[in-house]
């Protein structure tokens, strides 16, 4: 069973995992995926990769899935692991839409 917690994690229930939002509790250890700690390398975070992907999307307006994944792999070590959480973060902010017919992402934010 999974338990999800918010930022005020005073809950000590069973171990859990989370997606890219909120704080996951794994025993007593907190895993923060969106908010980097002082030990996190800025380029190897979800927010850092989302910034890089957003910059590429602003330039081209429309980028195929494979090309955007290549951008993630080129700029960030472990970019293929952070790719989907970064896209989920951009989707939740309403900055990216997915076009299934062309298998491409489109920048949908303000210019």
C-alpha cells in the first residue's frame, strides 16, 4: 500500500514512493524530487532538465519525442531517467501539449 504525503511530512506510516510531485516517505528518510537539497547537482534535477527542455521547445515550438529525448540525454547525465518526470512537471504547469498524431511536443505557454 502506498501513502503519499505533502511537504509537512510528520506521517510515519508504511514505506512509500511518489511520482515527481510532493515528498515521498521511505521509512524515516525523505526523498524530495522537485525541491533539490544542498547536495543536489542543479543540472541533474527534474526542474533543471525541465528548464532545458522548455528552452528547446521555445526555440522550435514543436519537437518530436525522440529529438526531445536526445536533448535530455545530451545536456544531462541520466537525462533519460529524468525525462518523463520533467515532462510531467511541464504538463502540470500547462506549458507543454502532446500531439499524438505526429508524436511531438508543442510549447503552449506564452511567447
